[in-house]
């Protein structure tokens, strides 16, 4: 069983590598054949990325500086969104009245694109850090609220009743019943919050900022350097993959007690 | 859902909406009009959009992009999703790319595509398809995997025709995933469409939003957003959600969940 499993995983690994190799080859072979200067060759992008990694850049900020700026903004916006979203979500989960009063706003908030927040905050606060931070906050807060509210409703009432019947202390009940059933929802909330906050932040930086990783894309776009735009897109990709790996690891660790999820994660 | 509960439910919903408008009005009074315009002037702007004749040409252009993008992206998502759901190899082959596109800010895709293809409508459709396909594919792949193995085996054992298996076993099991995918793909389609139009459009709702943004006309900007997003939310919630509910009415456990 274990052997079959590792074989399948290895085969999946082969598939992943094949697809990567095929894309790179296609890029490497096809682009020089098409006589165009708007699609960068693999070499141009690679050179650009390597230069950026070595901090040898024409842009006003290095790769590390701009990602640090963006991540800092994401951290501020997301922590605020977590605090607000979880508080409101708890209230919504516990009280039907609050739920009824706020439900529409959460639904609308989920569907409003971050672009709107980015442009409005840009009109309000100009091209500083406030706009992007607020956009990251707005882009993630609705999902965190909804997820927390769902999680509270998901707490098994029968187990809670049993805990009351057996006179189990409140703190123990919260730690052993409420938290474990809330945790997957919180985790989903944080994961999705990071993803959508990050996307919103980049949009805000592109339209309404003069620093950060998103703005760098706009910088190279305005400079008409396609390899810069594609190179930065690649950095975003690598960053996204890194985040994904981290989340998978953390999730596998946090949910290792759950047989079903653990099996799927492996 | 007793008859006694309904009026109270309405009351609390109204409290939420009323509170929101009160806050808005208060903020409008406390700040100059170009920072927070009062609800009344936004409403006037919305009326203005419809009476000025600006609505239809821009709206129809956006809808065209959304429509073409949706058809291509949804079909592509279904094909990819079925391939990925049936084979672990292809799942591994595509998974990284789909995940990367999911995490990639849509605007980056838009900027790259705009640089490569210029400012035409093909740019818009390409960007829409690129950003929306992963949402479709991943949902459909989950649906294929959720198909009841035992029922499929039974259908094969009793030599049920392929078309009937598809209609009576596979489709009912996959229906929720198909509809979820449709909702995601649609929502991605209109979001990316506005993004493309903001970056490099010459017509369309996004283009109008950008114009109002550039002349700092907050009331008109909000008016365009509200008009368009109310429309899209209506399509998502009323049309697509209604379809989902109807197609799932036979499933007792889902019905209980939507009723709550």
C-alpha cells in the first residue's frame, strides 16, 4: 500500500516536471521563431530575473525592497482583517439578529472586486501606503467574516451538550470542542484571506502607489520592458508556490489528528 | 421559516441596511462631497447614467467580452477538469499551472496580455479566459472525483448504456460542481473584464470607471460601480443560484443546508 502510494506520488512528480519542462522548451523554441518584440525570450526573462536577484537593477527599488514593502502592507492589512473579521464573524455566528443585519454586506463584500477599493482609496489617500493597506483589508475581511460565522455554526452542539451534561469545564470545552471544529474554517479563512488580500494589494499598488512589488510591474510596463513585467510575474508565481507549500505543511501539521484530511493532504 | 419569524427577520435585515445608509449619510456630512458623496447624489448619478445614453454602448461592450470569455473559459474548464479528474498524471501535469494562475493577481495577467496583444477585444477575452479557466477546471475535477464509484461500477456490471450512465449517475453527482464552477467562472469573467477595461479599454464599464477615477468624480465612479455590480450580483445570486437550488432540489441533505 505504502509502496503504491509513493510510486503514485513519484509519477505525479514526473508529470509536474514534464509539464514545466515542456512549457520552458516551448517558450525557448517558439518565441525566437516569431519575429516579435512584445513576447520576451526565455533568455531575456532569465537574465532579467537573475539581475534582479543580484540586486543589479535600473529600477528605483530592488526586488527585496519592493517585496518587503508589499509583505509589510499585507501583514498590516491582513492582521486588521483577521481581528475585525473574526470578531464580526463570531457575533454573526452567535446571534441570528447580527447575522440577519450583516449577511447582505458580507455577500456584497465578497463580490466587490478589489479594484473598486483600490481606486476609491487612491482617490482618498493618494499614492501612499494607506490605500494599499486598506485595499488588502477590504479584500480579505468579508471572507474571514463569513468563514468564521460558518465555523461557529459548525460547532457540534451535541458534543457541547454532552460536555455540559458531564460537567466539563468551560475552558476545556472551548479548547477541545469549539476550537477543533472552528480551526478548519479559520485556516481556510486565513489561506483565502492571504490570497485575496495579496491580489487586492497588488492591484492597489499598480494603480495607487509608488512603491511595492505591484508598482514595480507598472514601472516596467511604463518602461515598455516586457521582460520586466514577465520577470516580475514569475517572481509572483514563485512567491505563490512558496506560500502554497508553507500552507500545505502547516495544514498537514495542524490537522494531522484528522484521518480523512490527513489522507488527502498526503 | 414560520410565518411569525418572517417579519422579525425582515426587521433585522432592514436594521442592517438602514444602519449602513445612516453611516454613509453621516460620513457624507462630515466630509466634503468629493471624498464621500451623499447617497442622494450617487442615486442622481445612477439615473444620469441611464438618461445620458452612456449606459448601453459601454454595457453591451462589457457584456460581449464577458459572454465570449465565459463560454470559452467554461468549456475549457470542463474539458480540463474532466481530464484532470480521470487521471492523476494529467492532474499533476496541470495542477501547478492552475494553482499558480489562481494565486497570480489577475491584474498581472491583464498587464502581461495587454502588452503582448495590444488594446483590442482579443486581449480582453484572452485575459478573461486565462484567469477564469483554473476556477472551472479545479471545481470540475473535484466533481469528477466525487462521482460515486460504487454506482458507476454497478452501472457497468449491469451493462447500462454509457449515455444513460452519464445522464443518471455522473451528471447528478457532478451537478453541484458544475454550477459552482459556473458561478466562479462567471464572477472571474466580469471581474477580469473590468480590470482589462480599466488598464487599456476604449469602451466598456471599466473604461468609464477609469475615466471617472481620473477626473476624481467620486459620485459618478461609485454610480458606475453600483450599477454594474448590482447587475452582476443579480445574475450570480438570482439566476445562477436559482439554477443550483432547482437542480439540487432532489438532494435532501443539500436542501437542508440551503434552508438554514
